[in-house]
């Protein structure tokens, strides 16, 4: 006995792009009336510029590319409304098909991802603390530089400014590194939270009528999320940094400057 098509599958027949043979994504209509996905039209128009002529991929009737490019082609409001209806039907059918076995799978994945979420939150707290420590430490270095420089004559003002500039550059570079890694970890945490919300939505469903693609998709997402080693990523992206100010009187150099020098990661980096 043939399987009965769902309402969403029946709608797919009238919402299929003839280029990618998939359900429309951001459908755009050409002057000839044919409808295609925006990204499909963009692939077909590679090498073309606004106001160039190009043929319809289906009927070959030529049209003029708008001044703002392919994205300037009008959207098909009717198809977009049908797509929203189809998505609602897909969600409803998914809820109706969800089985108890998949519920258990989602619950297990939720627990695993929740653990990763806790690890990620700890990593963010660690990054924030290290950023504050770096800023405070470098502020102390600035105070040392100012104290040493103020004891010298006005001629060393130029050397003091150069040293402070070096400290500022180090601080800017390190804080930028910390902010960049923080944003990456925050983005990963958002993905984890999004998974938890989606899985909890499925778990609240009371209907269970078989295996469903959304639950399998959630499982695949969980596997992909748990491949990311957030602690390892933070450690590899943020190697230890040690910055120290050495007063000029401690430098064993014939050509030492009047203020001092800055060392970074144990090596003399900048001598003015």
C-alpha cells in the first residue's frame, strides 16, 4: 500500500525551484513570470553586472538585471506566504510523528549539551577575569613607568611617551585577542542555548507517532556542537603573556635609555 503524502509534501510540488529542485529559498519572480531561489539566480548570473541582459533559466526570455543587482528582483509574496504555511505544517507533522525513543534521544543530547554549556560559561568567566587582570597589570606597569620618569629631567619625556605607547600597543593587542576569543565562545554558547531551547520544545510535545527528521537533525546538531573543544580553543588562542617594566638602573647595557625597557613573554621586546 502506497504511503499517503503529507500536506507539506503535496505543497512541495508547487514550491520547487526548477534550478536546485529544492523548496524555494527567498523566491524571486522574473518578468516572464518564472520563479527561482535568489541564491540560484545569483549563481546563474555570475559575471553579470547591473543593467546587463540575461536569459530566464527556464524559458530563456531575456530580462535586464536591476540597478541593485539580482537581489533587486521582486519577491513573490504568494510563494512566501505558502512557504510559511508549509513550515507550520512541517512543524505540526513533526510533533505528531515524534516517538518516545526519539524523546529519550533528545533528552540525552540535552543533558550532554547542557554540560558543554556549563563548561563554556566557565570559559567565559575565565576570559573576563584574565582580561581584567591584564588591564590591571598593565596599569601597574604604567604607574612604574610614570614614577621612574618623573624623577628624571625633562629631557627623558620623549622616552617615557614611547614606553607608554608600547604598553598601550601590548594592551590593545591582548585585549583584542581576548575580545575576539570571547565573541567566538559567546557565539558557541548561543548555539548551545539554541539547541537546548529547540530540544525542550520537542520534549514538551505530547504527541508521539514515529520517527521524525527534526529530532534526527537535533541529534546531528548535538554531535556537531560537542566536537568543539572550547577549553582547548581558548588555550590555543590565548597563549600566556607576561609584561614587565625594567627600570633603567637595572639594565646592564652601555646604551640603555633614561627610563627603562618593556619585556613581553620573557624577552626584551622594546628598548627606546
